[in-house]
C-alpha cells in the first residue's frame, strides 16, 4: 500500500508565503484567534490523525465495504472507532459557529484539513463532509428553533447529516422531483417518496442522522420553482435534544458501486416521515444551493486529496522500482538496474501530477480564504468582491480539480505498471474512488455550463471582472521584473487567449445558446489552466526571492515545477482555444438516430 505523509511544508507554503493567511487574524475580528501558532498546531494534529488513524483503514475499508442488513448499515471494521476519535478531537466543529459550540476557525484551515482527510481515506471523509454541508444549510436558512436543536449536535459530531436531492427520475434536473410533503396541524409535514444515491444516508457512526430533503407541497408550482426544503431526522428529537422515537424514514438498500465502498450510498424511503420546513415554501433550491455550492468546493478538495495521494505513491514506487538502465547510461551502476525515476517518460508523468497538484492547492486554498473574507471581513465591499470571486471560480475548482484527481490517479497506475493494476498496491483504488468526484454535486459538464451560462453573464460580467482585473494588473506589474519573464510571458499569452475566448463566447453564445454549450467544457479547462498559471507565477516569484537560503532545495523544486508547467502543460490553452471557437457544427450535425 502507498504510504501517505501529510504535505505540511507544501500546505504552509500556500498558507503563509503565498496567501499570507496570518492576515486573517489581524484584519478579520472573527478570526482573531487564528494565529500561525494555532494554525500550525491544528495542521500537525490533523496530519497525524490522517496518517495514523485514517490511512491505515483506507484499503481494508475498500476491501470490506459497508454491510446492509434489514435496513441497517454497518461501516467497515475500524471506522466506528476512528469516527469516535475524530469526534473526540473536535474536528467536526473546526469551522463552525461558536454560538453553537463550534471553534469558529477559518474555512481556509478546514480546506487544508479536508485535503488531508481525502488523501488518507476519501470514504471516511464522506461522513463528516455531508454533515458539514447539512450544518451550513441549516445555519443559513433554518429558523432559530431548528438551529438550536440541530446545530450543536452536528457540531459535536454526535449527529450526522445528509442532503437528499436525487430521485430515480431526476438527477441534475431537480424540477422533476416527485417527493411530496403533506401538512400536519402542528406545523410539521409528512414526507412521501424515495431518494437515491444518498451518501451517508444510513450508518452506525452516530446516534441520529438528520436528512435535508427536497419535496413538493400540494400547492407547489411545476418545475424547480415548486420545490421546498425539509429537515427530517432519523429519530425524532426529544424536548431536551435527545433521541426519541424512530421516524418513518428507512434505508431500502445500499448501492454496489465502483469506488468509495466504505461510504454508504443509500436508497432512502420516506413513508410519512415527520419533517419540518426549512426556509420559505417553494424556495428550497436557493436553500439547498447553500449546501451544494459549499459541497462543490469540498468535492474539488477531494480531487486534490486523491491527486496528492497518487503522486506520493507514484514517487515512492518510482524511486524503488528497478527496471532497465537510463537511456543516457547507468545512473546507479552499483545496482542491477536503475530506478524508473531516471526515465524521461516517468518523470513526465510525475511532474505533470506535481505541477498541477501544487497549483490546484494554491487555487483552492485561495478560494477558501476568499470564503472567509466574504463571510466576515469588516468592509462590505471587500466581502462582496470575495463572494463574487468564489461564485465565479466554484465550478472551475470543482471540475478541474476532480478531473485532475482522476487523471493523476491514472498516471499513478501507469507509473506502477502492472502492479498499479493489482488491488494490493492501492493505486487502482484511487482511480475508482476518484471517478465519482467528476459526477456528484453536478457533473463536470454541468459545472462548465454553470460557468458559461450563469457566472460569466452575472451582473453584466461583474463576476468575471473579479478575476480578470487582478490577473491583468499582476501581469502588468510582474512584466517589469526580468527574472519573472519566463513565467509571466506564457501566462500573459494564456490570459490573452482566455480573454479572446470569453469575448467569442459572449457573442456566439448570445446568438445561439448551443454554441455556448458546445464550447463550455473546453472553456472551463482554458480558464482553469490560466488560473493555475497565475498561481504558478506568484509562487515562482516567491521562490526566486528565497532561492539560495536554508531551504534552497525546496524553492528550486518549486521553480522546476513552474517551468515544467509553463513549457509542457500551459500550451494546451492554444488547442483549447482552437477547439472551443470551432463552433457547434461538428457536435450538432449528426442526427440523433444516426448515433
């Protein structure tokens, strides 16, 4: 099994040297306690927990999977004990509101912890991950009584949460939802219907499970405007917040699936289950999107976590595996063959994994910091700007990082060769686990449509300007620094392509929506690579300033990865621009019956 070591030095580089995360404690009163000493202590402990408790369960959890028996789900051996330690350590409440028992720490720090959890054991991470999304939706849209009842239990981890959206006939198109809600005289409702693909829908880790459910009221208008959100506990809470009678909600079965086998994916049946309206009638989608948008960023972190785990495993193997001699002559003549890391093509794969992972970490952590600014910065204009930027880049982070996680895991298998295809080595599990991240919380094609169909046009391009303007200003300033030219010039060219593509989309998409749809996936990837180039420019600037010091090797490695990205990965933006501006004709010309 590939060993996992929390990449704390890499994480600290992003937090402190790139993002200056310590400024949160100085400029945002809500985060006054989030000093570097506190952050470092949290990261150290999180790294130990992931390395020592979660990663050892990853392979065995995949082999055993969850057990379903007569409506009850049992998680694999060791998971319940690990979850108890997770709760004991206070990890569920890390980013949560202190008014409900949370620690009130920045989401940025929680992003780093989530990355490590997902690298160590993605299946385990699904359980607290769903609870955190559930917490966010109730915190944002629940009434005071609902907050007081549910949030403290979610914060401690005593109770867990789900999001129940999908039905057999509706996935992305939630307007087709058929689950219905009937009002009771006491102000509660009874839910009737079936939800599928419900992650953490039933398990043995917590004493209660709180479902957030989309359903229709009797007077609901058709389509997405007729959906309401309800909170439906597995066990009805007692007056003192304890666990009471069993509600009429049950797990009908669990899915037999490709990956994340230690995460229970359930069919949940509501047979008159008692529930309570969250927010206003028929406004359930706006409430649910609070959870979904946070979840989409969290899924991006899953992709990042998988990519880091795959890279670490592949590097370890490439340094140990002896095969053939270097094409330039023996590099390790004392050994019977050279380790495969001497071969150019193996290095190509490892460097691709590394360069995209490091830049993806920078991009996603940047969004984490902007989330914190949007939530608590004292300046309302700064809050609004941060909120816009996060809204714009959420589909980019979700789609690109999960595509990269899957690609990195596949490259890891390739580095391992035949052993990568064998289960006992652990690399093929990463491929299977990563695959779902490109699908759930909105497929990556849907993310691309969200970017071009909604985000670019919002506020007559207001969201887009939140990214374009600072990048343009940075390029202009950095262009005056001779040492940065090898990084700035390729970034400037990619940025110009992105601007041209955006203008083309605005014109062609307005005239014909199918043109925008046809270009969307290529445009999102072009956007992502340009954003990563911007991240690499900033990281290279730091490395140039610090090379030759005590950590010379660390910063030289940064520069080497930056150069590889600029020379061998960023040029993809040229082909992406060509493809997306080719138009819809070749996609739409073939009649459906001819397929």
